[in-house]
């Protein structure tokens, strides 16, 4: 079952999809700007295996997209802003394979080039047991490293919500390590199957994807100045501006 929060108003629905290892908390700034500008209703889920959402037996772009489709079924004016893995999921939903009609997708920082070593490393991470921490500070420090949300990018705790959980065994990251099974999905087939307007963008300092890689699929891809991989956290105003182009 997916945990999500919602806000805003209007007929337009905006699905905000975080990246691998993060939670819906990363959209705090974007939610605020959407509300200030009256852009529509927004929904921000924790993807399965992340935050407060339940785990799945196994993970793929298809299984995650199918769950999201049930959340937005029946929306007549649906848009997606997706970061990294969330960009993949937005494109999958836009294929109409999952019974929803997506009008537009703003895809931020999707990793496009997957070397065999990258995929192997991710799949090895998916087999690792849960790592427990003795105190909350150790767990939060680890979560910041894994998500890329260091204190420079995300100085406040609001961007980190639900990233860490506690049980009698101690503190741990909320992410199910098996979510790394999604690594290596074919970006080209998702883009070619999408039946919606697509805008691709990246932070100019993002080391996971280059502007030239994005322009292979979308001429005129956008580069967000003074931002890295988590551009939606660093420059929420610019993200909403780009969303307005859909």
C-alpha cells in the first residue's frame, strides 16, 4: 500500500515522484511553489519500498508504475514531475500501458547510460541485508549520503521526512535495499513509448547524466544552473517554471 500526501486545488493533478533511495519529502519546496502559483492539485507518494509505503516482493519499473496507476486512476488532467527513478516511472505511466492518460512529463536527472558494472553493483546492493544503526544521528548521516541530500543541498529536516525508521533492533534507512533491482531499465524504450509531452532537464552539476545524453532524446533539454542531481530540492522555483512548459 502506498503512503502519500496531497495538497493544492483545481482540476489538474500533478504526480510528484522521487528518486531511488529518497522519499516524498524532497518535494517540499516544489509543493510550496505549486501552491503559491495555484498550479493545481499535487500528490506526493513514497514509492513502494521507501518511506512509509509497504515493500513489494520484487521491484521493477513496471511493478512500481502499476501501483502508481491505481493512485491516479480516473484523473482526466494528469501530469508528472519525476526525478531520477521517478522520471522513468512518469514515462512508463505516459505509455498508457497502465490505464492512465498522462498529459505531460517533466523528467529530471534520469540516469541514461548504464554500464554493466553499474548494473552489477546495483544488483549487489539489492542483496545486502538491513544495516542497523545504534543511534538516530548515524542513521540520518547515512541517509544523507545515500540520497545525496547533504546539509548544503537540504539544510532542514523537512526534505528528509520518512527516510529513517526505528524498531526494537535500532535505527535503519526506510528504503528496502531490494529496490536497487530497478537499475538498468531501458530509458530509450520508455521515451519512445510515451504518449505525452516530455520535457527533460538536469542540474548543470549533475554527474549522473549529461545534457548531451538528454538531447539525444529531447532536443533542447534544459540545464538548471547552480544545481546538482537534486535540482528539485535546490531550485524548486525553476522546476515549477519548467513544468509550466508542458
